[in-house]
C-alpha cells in the first residue's frame, strides 16, 4: 500500500524539494526530487512536476509514497552477529568469509542477502528500493565491524560522516616484520593496477588520495629481526584495499595476503612458526567503529575482539 503524506507549507517562498525535505526528515532530498519528477507530488490539488518550483506559506502539498520496490537480491536466513540496531541503522560484526555485496562469483549468501532477511520491513528503502545502505565495505576475508543504513536519509548522513572523516575506525593487522618507525603515517595515492584490474597499487600522479596512520602494538620473534608485528591502523581515507596496499608499499604486507605480499620473503622465515607461514587469509580485522548517531545524536563506540583463527595465531606467536 502506498503512503500519502499531506504537508502544509509553513514558510516561503522556498523550493518545493527543499521544503519537502525539511518537512519529511526520513526522506532524502534526492528521493523527494525523484518522486516529484515521477508525478507523485501535488500542490494545492494540481500535479507538481518541477522540484525547483516555489511554494509559499499555506500551500498544501501531498506526496504519494509508493512502497519500496523489492530488492534485487533475495533475503536469506544467514546468522548475523548484531552489535547494534535501531530503526535507522544496523551494525554487524562480520565473520571471515562473508562477502558484503552480491557480485559475479558470489551472487548470493552475502551480507546484503542476510540484512534483507534480518531487517525485513524496517528497511525503508534506498532510492525507493528495499535494500540496506552499505556505507563502507570489508573484504570477504576481513572480519569486524560494518554499518548499514535502513533509510535513505541515514545512508546519506553516514556517507557524509565518512567523507568528512568524522568516523573513528581502527583496524588490527598482523604484518610481516616490524615497520620502522614504529609509529607513522603512510600517504600514497591508490589506483587500480594496470597489470591486474582486481588489484590496487600506490601511484604518484593519478588515483585517489589515501592516508593510513599506524603504530606497532607488539612484535614477535627475534628483537633485531621480528617475524611479524601486530599493528593498529587508523584510516583517514577509505580506499579499496587501503591498509593492505599501504602496508605492502612500505615493505610490511599483511600476513596471509597473497594478493599484495606473495612476492616478499618472511624475515627469519626458517625459525618462524609454521602457522605464520601458512595462515590462509589476510590477518586483518576491523576492531573499532565510532561515530555520532546522525538522528539521535548519541555517541556510539563499538569494539570487536579478534576472531578465533587470528587470536590463535597471535597466541602461537607469543608462545614461540
């Protein structure tokens, strides 16, 4: 069933789309503009087809809000570790192996499929489609915290927080060797590799600006030439594979990362524990996520413990 919103303009003159955005906080301005152009809005009983048309105080505007169209992906009953949920958003502690978006090679059994089933009617729609608004992504084999919006307005607000760097994100990475200095900043534009379109690389003149702040929390193995180090990385930007690319760029790829570290030797490799040499995925975990809720203004701050395989590897290194 469609929902009909009736709004009496309280001030003017003002653009129609702007007035509606102020009166309908759950709908983004872009969504309202689309509804106007689709003929779903009337002003004083007459069709209103121009988003920029001026409205004045006392005008009565109706908005016919069709139910969100069914999402392309189907909902699937996949267990989720929900760390926070309200009517506006949901935060998941993603396990290793779960793909975020359907794509060729992974058409279903993704986080999006799981969220569609889990959230059900609480998904108000992104662009008129009943789907979760994924604001940032984690690779299939990266675990940890990820947020998704339930409404277009919140999706837009969260996207702005990420763009303005008003979100706290910290990752834990086990990298080969020990970075020197032990605390620093990596700056290097990231672009798609010219040789392998599935990979990214640091470039000098093209790509997108990328900044990663890191500090070594602990090293394992001989002090003069450690096998590996646990590093906390905080992102100032959010580019595809950013941590993996940046750490490999300075000569300390993430342990288990075959895409960016396969050509680099493990220092002290002969004496290093076998588990370090054979870890089957990139040892990378989204451990912390914090921001101000865009609707309630509540300060949200979440942490996630290392998954079992990552924690077991650390324990083995500490005991070696």
